[in-house]
């Protein structure tokens, strides 16, 4: 702390307080002054320009306004009630669209086709939890089996349930509103049919419980007209909500006014969808739900849902049909002209007052900031000096502040802390000596006991590892002996046959090439070309047979498995990316080298990668191959090639390494690829196995000894 630099005046707290207070106080005042002056100047110009043309426009506008308002008064009241119902219709349609989007998700479609899945259930539960308007949901198939549900309270489907019968018949279902006090609203059960996007066939039904807060709907329109209120009614003319009286009985028998009863009678007996009635001093406007025909086109159903909701707007007759008062346009124009003169005078006066106020505020803020900063920084500097003394080792120094503010409390707390530290330091010295002796004695005892236990555990682990290793080696040796015997027998057979067949094939190939050059007949050219191509194919098969049967000399040197895998990936990555097949790797960077023939090792990796690519392309247009390399104990390296193709049936997994055994179509494989891989890995002192579940891909596992 002795080397601490002195604080410059512009960095001190006092200067900062004065600057901040001036900045915070003056900037808003200056901004307001500028805005007021600009606004008043603009207002003056606008008023002056508008006075000349105001007279004719005002007269013409008043005449047309009276006529238009008188003609559309009744229509506007009806439009408001119909607009409220339109809001409910949009809300219901949006929830049905949400349900339809979820139901057509590929995870839900797959669950309906192949049975429920955790992925589809999680998808529906997340969407229901995010939606504020859907309380619960469930999905059933055409047999009535519940595939997905978001609540344990959802009971199994019964064939007489109306929503399920309606949805599986290809229609939208919207049930009656049910008052739910615990949810602060009413619920509506809805159901939609679920179709397969590919075949457009009906495959199930989606049900959900919608939550609608009627008070929010009513409150959104209540009191738009003075003294008015909005009522929301169910299909059976039961009251759901009253915007002006939330305590009014719901879903029961509220006390209806004379005008309300007349409006209900018009809807029941007169079979009217909209209108208004006047009884005494009260007017009631009503509108009935109109089915949205757009829903039939969006959901591809024969008819739109109709929940049967009703809206009534109640208001005083004096408000609904208030006469229009005559406006004296001459007085209005005179007032505008006077306003123009007042604005000009006020603009100059306001600017002068603003400048005067700005100067006075600046002076007052500066003096206040100066006084405030001195009172604040003085005790802080005393506290800073005390901290410097304590850091320097003087634990007897005391700040000694008597102030009652936060800084004074901090100073006294600092003095108490110094006393406590001084006292605790002495106690710690005595306690540390005693603790060192106790720790030393206990540590020696624990070290002896831990060492004894570690020796016993190490013996047990060594014995278990030896037994497991012996068991694994015995099982592996049995499998390799069986496979080697098969390969040796087939190799002896094909070796002689391949030599005998190869010579006549070469003669056929040479003659076909000569004939192709000499013969110009198009028909003969095609036949000769076919002979040439098939002969080449036969020669390739014979060459593979010779490669399989002949014991080739290999040159084994230390080889990096990581580099071999990287070379193979670089060779095939581009072609596989064109087929939308991704290659993912999980290769340990610290793998030791193996004694191997680099070319043969890459041949094995390339063969396995191509096999995985071909398997994926058989079932779809995209996929993934995962290549892993890791240590398998101290003496082995394990390499795995895993794909998400069709997998290998369990019945043929024991034969895939046999020569000439293949599951590919005729002309697409000889059945020697995996047999050659098996021979190469065995020649390198390793082993190759396969793990697969049909429909879930296959994993080939290679184990090689380290160099």
C-alpha cells in the first residue's frame, strides 16, 4: 500500500458526484426545453396553415358525420358483439390448428402406426405445458386404445364417447362448455381426426381440454360504452360471465333483467342470430356464434364445429341513442385563431423561462453536490487510512467514527473486526500446535490401515482379471478355430478352380476386344460389349477368389490406426455426403501403434465403411456411420463401425464371415468381402465380430494387439 499512487482530482469521488448530479439534472431539462420549443414552433406553424381551410372542412365534416353516425349507430352496436364472438372463434381455431400441427408431427404419426413411444409422449407433454389455453390432451387409435396422454386423470377410451366417435368419422368435435371454478374459467372438450400425411388415411383421433377465461374475454370489451357490460352465454342460454359483475351466479339461474329476458326470448322463439331489444331504459344487443367455414378447408372436414356460444351487450338507452348536439363552428374557428396567437406569444415566453430555470437549477445542483460530496468522502478517507494501517500489520489502529450513517456503521464494524482478528490470531497459534500433534498421530494410523486394505483389494482385482482374461481368450480361440477351419477348406477348393477358369476367361476377353474393334454392326456391337463386360466381371470374381485362397506375404510394420481410419474417411467422405450419409468419429488421440500391413488394414476399414453405406441406402436416403477407436485393456485396441441401417437378422449373423455368403441381390456382391476382412484380421493376430438387432443397424468390432 506504500506504493499506491495519489488520486487525481478528476478521478476523485467528489468530482464524480458533482459531475453525475449535474449531468443527471441538466440533461433532461435541456432536452425537455429543446423538445418544448420545437413542438411549440411546429404547433404555431401548423395552426396558422390550418385556419384558412378549417371552416369549409369543419362544416362539411359535421354534416356528413351527423348523417353517417345516425345511420350506423345500430349497426356498430351489432358489429361490436359480432367482433367479440369473432375473437372467441379465432381463439378456438388457433387451438385446433395447434392440435393439428402436433398431430401431424412424424413422432406422433409413428406412435399411432407402431405403438406409443416416449419421444412422442414427451413431444405432446412439452407442447401442452407451453400452451396457456390447453389443459390436457390425449391421442387414441381407431380401435379406441389410448396411445398418448398428458394426465393420469384421463380415463381409457369408451366407444360411446361422443368426441371419439365424431373424430374417427373425419369430423371436428367441440363439446359443451363446463364451468370449472378451480381453473377460474370454463373448459371445452375438442377432438380432431388424425390422418397419415403420406397416404391421407385416417389413423387416429386427438382430444384436448381447452381452458377459456370468460372474464378476460368479457373484460376486453366491457365498459367500452359508458355504463355498458358484456355477457357471455352457453348454447343452453346459461350465463358464463358478466364483465360488470363477476360475482353474478354462473351456470345456474341468475336474476335476468327485463331486457335480457326479452333478448333471450328473441333468440329462442324468434330463432334470430343477431339483433337488439329495448325494454324501459335498457338496450340489449345480441349475436349468436356462426360456424367458421374456413375451418372445413383447413382441416379437410365436411363441416365446421359449432359450440353455440352467445354474446349479449347491455347498455342504457340514453347512451345507445343519444342525440347529436349542434356544434357552433363559428366559435370553434374563433377559438382556433385565438389559439394561433397564444401559441406565438407562449413560445417566446416559455423559452425565456426555460433558460432562467436552467441557470438556477445548475447553480443549486452544483452547491448541493459540493456539500454532499464533502460529507460523504471525509469518513471514507478515514476508513481507507485504517485499512492501510491494518494491511501494514498495525492491528491496534482504530478508526473511531461516531457517525450514525452507513459509513459510520462500517467504521465501527471495521474496528470490531480488527479486535476479533487480533484475538483470534493468538488463539489460532495455540490451537494449531495441539491440532498438529493430533493430526500427525491419526494420519499415521489411517495410512497404515489404508495401505493394508489396498494390498488386499489389489490381490482380489488381479485374481479376477486373470480369470476373466483366461475365459475370454478360451472363448475367442474356439470361435477362431471354427472359422479358420471353414476358410481353409474353401480356400483349397477355390484355388485350383480359379486357376483353371482364369485362362479361358482371358482368351474370351481378348477376342471380344478384337471383335469390338473390327465389327461395325450396331446389333453385334451390343452383344459383343455384353460378352466383354460379363467376362470382365467373371475375371474380377476369379481374382477375388485367388486373393481369398492365396496366403499373401504381408509386411508388418508399426502402423497408426488413427491415420488409417482418417485415410479411409477422406476416400469416401465426399461420395457419402452426396447420399446424405454422415460420418461421425470418436477416436482416442493417445492410441498406441499396431504391427500391421497398412494397405491390408485400410482395405478392411474401407470394406466395412462401404458395406455400411450400401446397407443404409437400401432403406432410406440418409443415415449415419459412427467410427470409434479406443484402448481395450493394456494389450489391445478396439475399433468399431456402427451404422443405422436395416441391421442383420439374428439367424444369419453366424454366417456372414463365410465365403460366398451374401444377402445382396445377384450381381451386387460376391460374398467374399467380409471373408477377406476376417482373414486379414486373423493374420494380424486379432479378431472381428458383429453385434446387430434387426431394424436397428449393425456394429462390427475389430480387436488388434498393440505393437
